[in-house]
């Protein structure tokens, strides 16, 4: 499956079928796509994680360096783009977790990692007790539980 544009009007589980919460994860992915289209006019595209090893290396290095986090869940899809002076990276995991890295290229104080849990998935063991999750309702994704942390180090996009 090559890179494809996420359609938030007609939500599809394409690329996420192996997830036990595929429908909810697809809604979460569509919710993100809608945000970037509405805010920046950017079409949100995803690629299979196995075809983007450089993206996975970047995400894994940042998560481990910043918080000692190494996820056991299998990554299914990634997205990487720059919009509005922000380098944006996403990973959608098989268990229903979505990670997004918002890395402001000009302002080091505006860099963070977002952690979002699809409706119906448990908190991953790697995050259990380490983060408090707020709740957000979404027409596309149901109830999204989310948290974040500020990035303190420098991580160049490769």
C-alpha cells in the first residue's frame, strides 16, 4: 500500500485493518486529517510504517531520549510534513495509539509530543501512571484521550 491521502468525509480503515480498534483508530486519523485541512489547507497523507524506517527511527530516538519510552505496539502508518513553520510527524500504532510530534522550526519553546488513545483501547503499559489523559469528544473518533509532553532536546528531521 503506497502513500495515501486520508479522507475525513468518508472514514476508511485502510492500512489499519489489523488493529483491534481499527474503526476508532481510523476515526482518530481522520480527525487529525480534518484539523490540518481546516487549519492549514494541508492534505494529510500516510505511508505504511515499514516503508518509512527513517521516520520510525526519528520518533523512536526522540521518545527514548526524552522520556525513556519504547513502545511494544507495532507501528502501522506514519506521516511526515512541514506546515506553518512546524515539522509534523505522526505514527499510528496497531493498539490504537497515535503519537504526534509538533516541532516548531523557529521556536524551541513550541515543541511537543502528543499522545492520543483511540476509544476502547487501554492505556499502553509504557504510559501507565506516567501521564494524565484528558478527554475530548470528536464526531469522527468518539472520545479521544490525550496527553502531551514538551520536547527539551534538539532533534533534527532527517
